[in-house]
C-alpha cells in the first residue's frame, strides 16, 4: 500500500497504470464552491538520515492535495507535510502560492491541519462541508485533487465498495473506506465528495491492484479534530489484549458458554490486568460483540469492536461486559493509544546521536528496524536485538537499544577492529548501557587508562581503546568529516553536565 503523494520516493509508483475512467459532464459536482475548496499543496522536506544521524537527507519536493475546512484551516494527509521545511498552498484556478505551516499532525491516522500566513485567502475560498453520515456501500463518490498528469484540478468518479475498521500507521486503528475511484500520486489529502459534502480524504492505494483506493472517512476526521483541539495529538485509544474468537464448539463447551453467549476470549492476561485468561468479552459499552469480534454500527454496518473502544475510551478507560465463570461482570478497562515500544517510531523527530572517537551511536527506532529488514537474515543469525526484540515493549522506563548505524570513521585507533551490521552496544566498562543519555554519562565520567565496549549477540568483537586516545580522536574525526557537533542538543546537555 502506498501514500498517493506526488514526489520524493513515491515516484516509483508513477508507472503503475491505474486507469482513469472518463467522467460524464453531468456526473461532476456542479457547485463551483466545492472545487474552490480544494487546494494543491507543495512541500520541501528533509527527512532523517538513519545511517548518518548527524545530518539529514537532501531536500526533496513533492505535491499533494488538501481541502479547506471551518476555522480557516486546510486538512490534508500527515504524509504530505511530514518533515516539511516549507509548505505552499495553491488555490483552484490560480498561479498564486501561499506560505503555510503545520497546526496539528496525527501520523498514526495520517491526518494534518495547516494554516496560511495570509488568512485573507479564506475570504474568497469557502470551507467545504464535512458530512455527518457514513456513505452507503455503492454510493457514487467524486475524488477531487491534483494528481500527476497535469496541473489542473482533476475529478474522478467511483463507488464506495467497502467500510472496515483496520490498521493505519504504528498502533493506530480506525475506519477506512475503500473506493474504486481512480487515484494517483498527488491525490493524497484531497477530498472525496458525495452530494457536494466531504465524506473523507484520500490517503493510499494498492499498486498491484487496479482502481483500489483508500479514504479516511469523516468520522475519523472529526475524532482527529476533537483530539487536536488542545494542540496535541493523542491518538485513538485501543485495547492491547490477546484474544481469540469464540466459535469453536469445543472451546465453548470448555468455557460452559450458553448458546446466546457471544464475544471474544482472552487468551493471555498480565498479572495486574483487570482481565483474566478465559474471560469472554461480550460487550463494549451497550454494544454486543459477536463471536468474531464484530459489533453493529449505524448505517447497517458491522465493524470490529475496536470501533467503539476508540469512541468510548477517550477518558482512559472503556466499559466492558465480561463473562467469567458463567457470570457477567462489568469492568472499566484501561486503554491507550500506543505501547511503550523499545524501538518506537520517530514520529516526526530527528534521531539523537553521539559521536565518540570513530564511532557514532544512536537509539534504534521503528524506522531503522524497518530499514534493517533487508539484512534480517544476517541480523537474526548474529542474534542482534534490533531483530530479536522487534515489537517488544521496553522492559524498564527509558530503555533503548543503542546501535552504531555507520561504519567506523577512518582513524588509526580502530586498527584491526571490525564490527558487523548495526552492532548493538551492551556494556561500557562492564556497565550495562540503558539508553543514549546513560551512554553519554558513562563516557563523560569514565576513568582509568582503558575503556571497553562490549556488544550484544554474536560475532562482534569487544573493543578496547586507550581512553584518552579515543577521546582525543573525536575532534580529528569531526574535522575530517566536516561534522559541526559531536552530539545532538539533548545529548550535548548530558556531556556538558547540564
């Protein structure tokens, strides 16, 4: 699946041959104000350099689409403006471009709000109307935006073919509309209309399938808008519980369930959890859960029960009805938007780093682990924690996997030493390294003639250096490589004892 933004790395999908069906004139939205609410977005972005964290990738340009909404704001996709250093907005039938900035961004649900420096723009460009109802399956929809293939506004038609509750980015779950409208790079963030009202915004497609596109519906958009009213994106709450269906006759007999008892079976529960193994979660709020975990929602749809967890769990808990030992009990179960991952996503940040001698250290992230998947076989064989602990939560507050993303900088102190791909630092002078700040403290406070670096897994050598020689080599490395600072600002504060 890909985001439909025109430019940057997404250019690889430009030749996929998605078919744009001719659209009869009478089928197009007739309201000129509708078209006037759709804008083209130009961005210049600098993304992180995961293997040289002291720098950033070269600037890259891309385009997407957006739609004006109430409050003098423009709604688009998070991936359109992610890491953008400059954002410009061009209105319908105009060559003018207006400078813009990000107001709020939810990378999990792939939505963002931007605003213009010159708000007089909105005097002649009205907001589109966000619908309050979900479109029916089979409804005719119109995707309006600025995809590749020309500079003018594009309108393509199709139908709503599916509504489901599914995975977005990271841990985020949400509703998703599937449409058969022809969508191409540049459509990202553009609105989809039914009867001149926005039913969602485009966000992705499937390159191997013809005319399958995905839309974030207005129900999710409104939840996002409510979420960011305080200036921060918290994300959709969800339950992190291991469950299975309650369909099998044997397991139903084992649990002594009545014929009318339905729900999902808890297969694993932590010691401090309010749920127990073999509990059957039969309802969320007032909504019964069937034996496949589905609930009825307005409009005649059936969606995964997580739909109501997101709706009802905004205060940190969600009301559940549970069948335990044949009895129904009510509990308020804690929910959260994401877990405390050992290798979390960057979420729009740039990685922190520390250069010490010829070595650069950084904490592994979800993005680095994903990039490392190309060498998964070698990393697995060497028992590298980037792979062996992938998807795990941190075992204590602040735990990080510290790795060397780059080979040694050239310097005589590394003579005879070799390390494998993405070696993970385990200990310095026999002390287990907890995180990057802890490593900075260990290096800052180290004493003695020698300093020892020991690595996790197999195959990597233990490195022993003359401590003062290693420290002195840092400036040589920085000068030779043209690097301005030996550490990111947060790590420099630790090195300087702030």
